[in-house]
C-alpha cells in the first residue's frame, strides 16, 4: 500500500470516527508501525495547513482528530440554532485549574487548596468530560483521584499538559493575582 492510499484511509477514518484516535490504533488498521503512522499523520497536518483546508487534524497526547478550522466558526455557527450552553462558573474554573496543575488529586486536596467545598464543581466538570476519575489513592477510605481528559486538552487547544502556562511566570497585577499564586504554591 502506498503513502497516498494510507493518507486517504487515515482521512476517511478520522472523518468517520469523529473522536480522537491514537497513532497506535491507526497503525494497526493499515498494518504499519506506530512511528510510520505518526509521520504520515504529521505530513497530513502540514498539508492541510499549507493548503488552508476548511478542516484540520489536531493532536492531543498522540491522539488525532479531524476538526473544522476555528477561523471558520462564525460561518459554521450560522448553520446551527444557538444553543443554551452554560459556560463554567468561577468555582468550576478554579477547581479545573487546580486539577490540571496538581493531577492526580483528591477532592479533599482540592478543597484544602480552594478553602471551600467543590462537590458541585466536580460534578459539572465530570459532566462536561473535562475531568475523569483517575483511580483511587491507596490510603484509608481510598479517595478518588481526579485528572484532566482529552476533552480538556481539546477544549483549551493544548497538545499536552506541558503546554499549560507556568504559574510561577505569570505576572502579578493585584491582590487577587497574589492570592491565586499562593493557592498554587501550597
């Protein structure tokens, strides 16, 4: 099978699957090595970008997904009726940030950092698939550990958690910023 045919197969799979898929899974489907699959997908990403196609392939922790380009959002939005999609509350955003920077982390640890209960925020984040249960801590009560998901990376346009901004490098403008820095220094 030649590279052109593999690219066509990958494009069809990414289109039909609609969820993130790993290079390892793609490689098994066409019976090539994971490294070859990754190289071909990266070539496809570059080609889609070079030709400014209406679609793009995004990468998240070596998972790939076919999406529309964000710059065409306003045009696509005209196709759909406006949805009542609530954003995240300040409490949910704070909880999500704490999880992203300290994962895996327990509910008790999150509440210690925030200083308030976080049941509703955790429920919202789980419902929106931004976090997941990542196992249990091996101690009394076996508390649940929370971590971010692929959906989190996709939502915030991150390839991996390594792309999160370094908290220590953020500029402090006022007392609230100092308070936030102190939360993450605990």
